[in-house]
């Protein structure tokens, strides 16, 4: 798996590094049609496997943000843009990385990572959408497989060397970059520049189709270009992987002018998500001070979002009396807002009102059965309140609804154990470890489950055995990469 991840991850960052390493202007010509050849190098099925493998490793090596509301938000926004790009909405997975660096990246198979720093830097949702649309195009247009088809096997060794350093970070990164072939960089420069231009061109169409102001792309690019001068040698990863030039800004601006001006988008949810990130990343007392300072500003356009962030900061500081007051204010202003209703239920649970907590989550679940946030909080509340039977049934549904989420399998293992169903508890634990790419641990859990399962239940016995066989096969395939 490590070799597979190395090849995959490096293909992404090598492209970025090469395109940023020279001031040579690329000629403006159409990208060659490498569809068939790229599929020979990396089939769609293999791309999907690589993407899934990368995502499993990302859970282990990256600081992924698990906040339910934020993950709901990025997935919903992502699906909206994917649909606007003419693709099946559920064909992509968006995940958040708790990192203040401004960055986003795409992985074959439809996996797109987004740093929280990018969300905080964007001034509106359209700017964030412009970056996500750009990354969606990288996947849609087969840019990584097309790089493979150009580089062939000769350069994969160099790519693997660079990724090994990128995964470790620090001085190892510098050392890895130093041994990467300079000639390979020169050969790939023009081609990777063209990928960026194609992603801009088609990405701005996604923006328009989704109803966003297409001016957001050149505006964001322009601000990033200005930031290049500010950061000097310590350039953020986004600026390294997405080099911004005057020509690129001009081209984006010209393309934006080809689309009708979109209506103003409601920034309320976006502002709330920025506030939630700040409430998570800042020390509680500093966050309280930050949001209260913002609320003193008469020209603030994010009044409700600041109160939302303040409430979470107060909860983190164990100041529940003040938090309840802020939550009531929010609900008085917008009683149907699911973010505020979740907040209310969380506070009720902390203040010892179990019946009210479950009542509110039940109503929320009726209204939003596919909300990741509602499913997560409801499941956790059922477990916390010792509603074992209900939690077990609920989590079985949730784990099927969100099959790539580790949290539901972990909670399901707890619920099955508490219910006395040890075999199924180990089966759920196996899926939890599998999603982290920890094959030996997953197989061990399944073997235990097989030994504990009813020997007369042919369906259960064969189901566990089949899962063991499937994971062993995948382990063998990935170890041979």
C-alpha cells in the first residue's frame, strides 16, 4: 500500500512542483487526446482503487477534520459542483484536512482534499467553489493518468522518491526534491501548465452552471498573486501547486466575462462554517474574545455566524449558562435552522435533559435523514444515554448509508458489544480498521468474529469468510504495487 500511495500522491505534487519551477510561458495549444492511452496506463477501476487506497492512508497520516457539520457542508457543496460539471453527484468524495495552509488537491477516483486554511482564506463561497471546481476538472479530465502516460515507468521512481519525503515532511522533503531529476522537470513543464489552464477553463464553466459568480475565480487568483509577494520564500502550498501568473488571471477574467452575471449567493452557511473552524482551532478563551470583538463591530455582515461560533467556544470553555443564552438568541432569530437545532440538542444533552435531546434529534432525523451531522449526533446521543438497542439498529443503517465513515463503524462496534453481540462487534471493528488500511488488524477482527459466530448460521459464516477472502486479496494486490 505504501508503494501505491507513494506513486499516487507524488504524481499530484510532482505536477504542481514542475509547473511552479520555471517562468517559461507555455504555448497555447489544445491538449492532446490521451484518453485511450491514459486508460491503458491506469484504468477507471484502478483509479478508483488507488483513490480508495489513498483515502485510507490519508486517515492514518493526515490530520483529517471529523467535525460533522463541516463535513456535511463540504460534501454538499462538492456534490453541487460535481453535478454542475455533468458528473454523478456521488462519484466524488470530499474530505477536510485540519491545516491552516491554503491548499486543495485532487486524487484519481474522485477524492478531493480541502485544507481548512482554504475555507478561512476564501472571502465567499464562490471563491471556495472556484477552487473545488478546478480540482474536479483535474479528475474529470484524467490529468493524473495523462501524466502517467507521458512519464511512463522511467520517472515513477523519481516520483516515488519525492513522495516519500512529502509524506514525512521537513528536511526529508527537501532531500527528496533534491534527488528528483531536473531533466524530468524540464520535460514536463509545458504539459503540466496546460493541465492548469484546462482546469481553469472548464472549472469556470462549473462555477457558472452551479449559479456562482464566475468573477470569483480571477478575484481569488489575483489575491493569491498578491500573497506571493507577501510570503516571499515561505509560499503556501496552494501557491506552489497552483502557480498564479498575470496571464492566468487575465485569461480567467476574460472567460468570466463570457458568462452572465450570477445573482448574489447567500453567504450565511459559508460564514457559519468559517466560524465553526475558528471555534475548533482557537483556544476557547481566545475564540470567545475573537467572536465578541466581531460582534461589537457595527459593520459586521456575519453577526449570526459570530454568535454561532461564540456558542461553540463557550461550550468548549464549559460555560454552559452563557452558551444556552446565545443558542436561544439564535433560535429566536431562526427557529428552523438545523445548525441551531443541533446546537440546542447538544446543550440539552450536556445539561442533563435526555428526553428533550432525543426528541429534538428524532425530529431532525425525520427532516434530514441523509444528513451526516444529524446521523452522527443522534447515534452518539443514543449511545451516551444507554439506548443500546436503538443505537445498534440506528448505527447499522448509518454504516450502510455512509460506508466510508470510520466513526459509524467504531460506534457500531461499541453498540454491538454493549448489546452482547460480540461477533458483530468484531465485524464492525474489522471494517473500522479496514478503512484505515490496517489489513492485519481487520483480518484479526474477522477471524475472532468467525470463531464467535453461530456455527449453524451458514449465511453469517459464509459472509465473514467471504469478507476475509476479499481483504486478503486486496492486501495482496496492494503489497505488490
